[in-house]
């Protein structure tokens, strides 16, 4: 073999070995520094609020999409091309989100998902602090469900460092606030760059000696996470059944990434194209007497493979509530925002606690 060719081959082999070593070193670093939350983690309560719980309460749940998935956006991970909006659009989306929350600040509980803390995709904004400052009469808690030092995709414009989580605000001071690990993770090494799903459980003491338990959840997304979602439902069901067995009032809301039961896409009257998420929640998920709280006429989520276009963008209902049998659902409706500031629309609910 000519010396020139032999030299080129050696150089190529050396480059391949160097590439493998670098990739291996990166994976080792990410594995050693991986976010590993405990099964249960106490959360710090920020701010101060009242203590006397009313018999009639109002709720708002909204996945704000880290103020990065407004009407004009698509997202690379779900078939689009974009990683984040322009800085101007990101600021406009966050302002629109905060303005809507201020407009509805008479509610008793606000359950938010995908709230960033100094992530590259949201221009290093502490979104929870921004929200807390504008809703200063609320107590709040925050729990991470996405911590990655660097997401390397897409290769030409990586998403970079991510810190994001759930935020729960209340007009009442919680007696306890805990992050519950949903114990659903992708296999290594994929899990190094994706979410560690959880829910926030907050507890409020009632005058009758029982607790009001409010849970904010954000379950697994994406088509390849069906088994993860089923595993999460097992943990959620066990938790809410145990709380109700103690005589407590239990409300869980958030982004389930599954349709509620019963879900009939033909009931949606908004003029949107609609779809169902399959497989859905098992029919025996809720025990007898429990209630689904959602608006069957309005979608809460849209696909982000393309910018939003009413009538052509696929939409569905995945944001909703579940209520224990000692709670009466008075009304629930989805706010029609046209997906202007997020790929989700907020859901308002009013309930009454039944006397024991």
C-alpha cells in the first residue's frame, strides 16, 4: 500500500478514535452530573397568603410552554424546525401570559407547567420570579422537572442548557408542599436530555380537621412515551386514593398529555381540527364517584409541527382536572386565547367542597 494512502488511513482512524473518546467523555460527564431527584422532596414556599379556606374555590391550570411556543412557533422535537422564538417574541409571549394571569388573579389556585428558570431557550429569564412579582398576593412553590446541562439537539442550533418545572400559586398558605417523583424515565443515555416527570402536592388545613390536597401534574409527552404515561397514572391513582381515604378533599390538575374520559372530539365547537391521543387513559383509572373536570367544547393543546392556523392545525384536550367524590364541580371552561402565547390554552374551574 502506498505510504500516502497508509498515512491517510491512520489519520482517519485517529480521528474516529478521538471522536469516540470525546463522545464517551461527554456522556460520562452528563451521567455523573445527572439530575437525580428523590422520590419525595420538600419544597420551599415563597410569599405569604391567607389561611382561611373557603367552601367555594376557583382554579386555573395552564401549560405556558416556557413562553416559547406562541402562535407563530413550531418546535423541532415535534416535527418543526425552530428551537426558540426571537427574543422579541419570547418577551411578548411572557408578557401576554402574565397579563392573562393578572386578569384572572381573583382565582384561588393557579397551576402552571413548563415554567423556565434561566434556560437558553427562554433567554435565561427567571419566569417563576417574573410571575411571582406580578402575583404578590399569592404564595407559590416551584419544582424542577427538566434539568439538563446541555441538550445537543438540533446539532446546528442546540437547545443548550435547560432548567424548567412546575409552579403552583395559591391565595392560601400551604401547610405542606412536596415534589413527588413520577419515576418514569427514558433509558440511558436518552434520559440525560429529557424530563424527569413529577407532580407538586400541596396541603391546606380545613376547619373540619381534614386537608384540602391540591396537586399540579405534568405527565409524559411524545408518541414514544405511552408506557411511561401508564406508569405515571398508577402512581397518581395510588396517591389520590390514599389522600381521599384519609377523609381529605383532593383536586389534581395540569397537563396530562392524554385525553380525559369520556373524550369526544365531535363535541369541540371551536372550528379547530381535532384529534385523539392514543392509547388513552384506561376506563378504570378513576374510582367510583370521582369527577373529570374539563370543557368538552374547546381544545387545550395544539400540534407544534407548524405555526398555529385555526381549522388546519390539529388540536386536542389534554389539560384538565380530577376531583374526589367530596367535591362538586360547579363549572369549567377553557379560555380561547387562539394559542397566542403558548401551545396550550388555560382551563378555569369552580368547585364546592361538600360538608361531611
